């Protein structure tokens, strides 16, 4: 007996090869074994459409859309509705219900929200023998099963999770954004975002998986994250008018909803609200990433991490703004949350020497606090940035209470001293008092 994941993978490969009839038979077996698998039911509709049975496909798309709305998977419902519209079928009822259920005024949205989880990948499935001819009515049976297998199902969650950003809009703007969304249904390996390119859109991941990665000058890739259903990504480059900081590509297959400048123009009267919601969403995600990856937070429990984070204050900094000036007294610890800052030093001849570029997650300001005395470098925002600041009094308490924090700061100090010496080593000896104490 095969597993659901194995059968689904085989069906996906057959569909991509243009063998929709075989893929349909495998997906029907999944639906029969695990009717709560909305992805398999959606693939049944895709197969029917590819085989020319447009009406049967439309019935399945509509059925999957209603199930996903009630089950807590609204983005897939949007995909189904837009596919219906593209095929010439009306989906006003689906989209109107979506706004009622997930709009800002909905009574269904709540903190105790839940969603129906898809069946596990190791669920047993009995696949058909594709070498044998199917029964005469197999296609109609598959369509009927996918459309009606959950007609009697009633165990839906009582409260639903809001859709990031969209559930904060007025109902009218919600509807306008839905009308402007672009559906992108992409296969394995398809690029979504390319590092370095300008940002013209951001995306909701309705179904499937994507990977986020960087590429160095030698073409080597470093994977940064995997994103799954419900993720929102790409908004930082769009709102900040900055190049993409990473690439995103599809794993296996994915359904995406693209929000481009046309979609934003449709809600121009609420752009301030949208920008504020996106900024809040992005900051929360960046803070979670910072807690998960920065050595600064490693010695603490989850509760302590959140308490420490609350003691930081966030500051938006315009390009060219000096955050720390050479010769200033050390005021506290800074952490780059977004953007980039440049570290420079003015030498005895009055020349400005670039020392480093700091990015998201990097710290500065800690060395002057450890060793005392004025800072001997300037830190300037290279582009729009957000920095977190923790006052020196609290930093001192941390260093005294946690030897791991002191060790981390001292190691960082030694590394930066070595880098500075290498940069200034051409004709100069960097004296002890010429350390980059930022």
C-alpha cells in the first residue's frame, strides 16, 4: 500500500507530463481515502479542466472553494474563485462570502481560531493499477466524489484566522483587492522573485511551498527559509522601493496570489492603512527571526527573550542619518532590524575610511559599553533602516548577569578589531586606542 505523499507526487509528475487522465485516477484514489485533502480535490478539478470537461471542473472548483473558506484556508478559496472566473464562470457568491467571513467586521475572526489540517503524508492510499482500463464511468465518478464527498461534513472551526493585511481593510477595499489579485500557479523550480531585481509586487502563498535563498558571487546558494501556506513575502522591497534581498523559488508546486502596484492602486484611499499593516506584519516577522537567530537572545528562555525585546525601542532612520558619531559617548546597544548601515572612521589626515556594512541582525555600540570611553567610528544609515536600541544601563545589567552575553560581545569586539587592523594595515599600525569602538 502506498502513502498519500507518494501517490500525490506521482500524480503531480504525470500531470506535468500532460497525462491528466492518469493523474486524475491517482487523485481520485486520494480523495476516496482522505476526502479532507483539499489539494487532491483541487488537482481533480485541474485534471478535468485539462481533459476538456470544463463544467465538471467548475463544479469541483466551487466545492473546494466553499470547503476551504469554512475550513480556514481562504487563500485557496481565492485561487479557486479566480480560476472559475478565468474559465468564464461567475464566482461572485464565493468572493462575497469570503469578504463576509474574513472581512474586518466578521464575527468569525477570533483569537481562538483554528483551521482544519490536511491529512498526514503517511496516510495509506490504495492507488489504482494504471495499466488496467478504468470503469466506463470513472471520470464522472471522480468528478462527483471530489465535488460532493464533504456534503455532509459539519465539523468546521467556530472561529477563523484573519488573512494577513486583507482582513484589516474595509469591505469595499477588500473586494477591490480581490478583483485585482493575480493568481500564479507554478511548477517545481519556477522563480518567483530574483535577488537584486526591483520589487514590483508582494505575494501570498495560498498552497504549496517555496524556498528563500541567497546567491553569492560564485553562484553558490544558501537557503534561508522555507515558506508554506499563508505566508506573505516580498513586501519589503515593494514598499521600500529597494532591490530584492533574496530569491524565492517554488518547491514541487505552489499557488500564489500576487499583489502588484495595480492592486495597491485599487485601494489608494487606504494605502496609509495598508502600509501600516504591512509594516507591522513585517516587523513582527523580523523580530521573530531576530530572536531565533541572534546570539544575543540565545541564553534566555522564550519568556525572557520577549521581555528583553520589549525593552528595545525601534527607530526608523533615513539614508544619510548618523546613528553614532565618532567621539560620542556610548549610549547603548543597537541592532539593525531592516536596511543597511555603514561603519566609517576618520583618520588623522581627515580621510573617511569605510570599515564595514552592517545588515539585519547585526549589532553595534556594544564595544564602547564594554570598554568605556568615546566611540571611535561613525555609523550612518546607507538606506532606509530600522534599528532597535537598548539603553546602556540595561546592557550593563545583562553583561553582569549573563557571562554568555559578555563572551559574545568580547568575541565580536576581537573580530572587529582584527578586521579594522587588516583594513588600515597598509601603512599604519592600529594602536589600542584606535579600535573601532562602536
